[in-house]
C-alpha cells in the first residue's frame, strides 16, 4: 500500500527535525509504540501494538532513521513480525518551509507491506487503518512539539 501526502506542522523545521530524531518524541508520537530501545545511532528495537478490525497484535522488530539530506530529508524503515503477520514500512520524509512563518510542511511517501493473517483483511480496511495511524502520528507529533516548546519557554524564564 502506498500513502503520500503533505502535512503542515505548526513548528519551525529545525524543531521538527530534532523531534523526528528524539526517541521519546517518537515513542509518544508513533501510535501503539510500547518500546523503542536504542541499538545503535538511528536504530532501535521496537515493540508496537496494533489493532485493525477484529485483529489485534503486538509487533516486534526494528525501526531505523537514516538522514539522506541532514536537516531536510530522511528515510524511516520498519520491519516487524507478530502472531498475525508482518509489517514492513519504507517511509521517505522531506521537510520544507510551511505556508506561514514558523511552520513546516512535511511531505511523505510511504510504502507499507503487510503479510500473514492481517493481510487477509483486504485493502480497504488496511487503507483506513493506515490513514488513521498517520493522522494519529501527526496529531501526537504536534502535541510533543508543543510540550517541548513550552518546556523551552519555561527554561528560559527560570534561567
């Protein structure tokens, strides 16, 4: 399945870039992420809980972030397996200036592959689930960025 879109995030590109490389931000923003343990630079062992229709499962595998153009382009790779099947994801992300000052446009192109019992659900439910997961990720990324921004302002006031 292929997912492509451009999302606008109310934060400067530098902050968004840092957030996309911050393990705690990623753990909070990735829907169903139960664990994200560093293995090496940009590589993690991940545990994700997911539910699609009547099927729910826990997927364990790898999560990797590779910078292709530092500060503006990156690639995320996920490979995982659960009782009900497998999930592999290749995601390309490009950060550009947003429509207004202090915002960032995140263009993404994702190629998701599912296998096993979960693949039998069919394209329509999986497409809906993929859209929902994407929406939740961006919602939670924005929350994390707002939290980081308010912590920075608090640090500046108390310094």
